């Protein structure tokens, strides 16, 4: 089936997005982190070890799924079941997802401003909160396109979206997207349980490392309070757009329009 003019436009937008630099770098925070916060990154890893982050990511994924209530989406979309959105209107789903992104960015900005003012102590509290908000956002955007992530395989899909969103460079984003596509293209009956578990641990470790690098700017003297809000907002922008583009691609593919 041929895509509608709107769907064709979104196909082009997805392809363009896949080649874009993460918003984190566009705003200059990535360069700032690379140049002045190498010590801050090490300090941040001391306060929030990657090993602890791995457990926090899994927990946040479960909590994020539970927080993503369907009632609000069902009411806004005027459908009786989330699954109906898989075959309804992409434009309608995009409007729903945009609303979720705006809410997430505003929430992250408030949280980041408060935690940034408190420096290291604030970051310790902010990391699990931001992880939960990020995964909640991905789960909720998935619902906008008709995809409920309650099974283990679906939750792994959500983590891979976060993995892509955590990219700290254009090249890193490209490699993460390639990894994502390869993983999704693999037949489900070839996925070994132990291998899948090992992959998830590697995934969580990489998310943790990249996540801490972004949050480390809150520890730079005189910048924490000012930057915390902006870093959180930009991170949720990346999370929201990554989730939107990937779920758009999934919707278009499953409807035979990619």
C-alpha cells in the first residue's frame, strides 16, 4: 500500500533524523562536557556507579511501564483499545506523541533545575528520577502508536530506544541505530535467552556510562543550577524524538508503508 502524503513526509523526516547530531551536542553541552568535565565525570561515576545504574535502569523500566496509563491516551484518541492505534492514523498518533514529549520536557526541566542547585547530592536523587521519566516517556509514546510494552521482549525494545537516545555523538548514534536495526531484524526464534540477557547487561552499562557523562555537568562549579534544567530538558527532547521516530518507523513498516 502506498503511503499518504503525510506518511511519505514522515518517512523523509525519519531518514533525516537518523543522520542528525543529538540535540545534546547541537546545544553545545556535549562539547562543554568533553572539554571541562572529565574530572566531573569520574566524580559522577563515584557518586552514581554504573553497576548501580544497571539495576536502576531495569527497575525504572518496570516502573515506567506501570506509570504509562492507557486511559489518558484512549480518551484523547477516542478509541476503545490501544491496539486500534496500530492501524488508525499516523497523524493522530503523532499528535498524541507530541503532547507526551512536551509534558516530559517540562517535567524534566523542573526536576533538573532543582537537582542541579544541590550539586552531587541533587544528582544522586535526580538520576533515578530522570531514568524513570525517560522510560515512562518511551512507554507512553509507544502507547500513542498502539504498542504496549509489558512483555520481556517489548521492554527490551524500550531499552534499545533509550540506548539510541543516550548517544553522545553523531557517529555513536549511527552505530546504535545500526545495532538496533540488526537486533530487530533477527528472527525471534534465534534469540537465545542467555545471550539476550548478556546483551541487556551490556546495553544497560552503555546507557549508564553515557547517561552519567551528560549528568556530570551538574557537578561543574557555578554551572550545576543553571545547566541542570537545560541538560534534563535536552535529554528528554532526545528521548522523546528517538521514541517517536522509532515507533513511527515500526508503525509504517507494520502497515506496509515503508
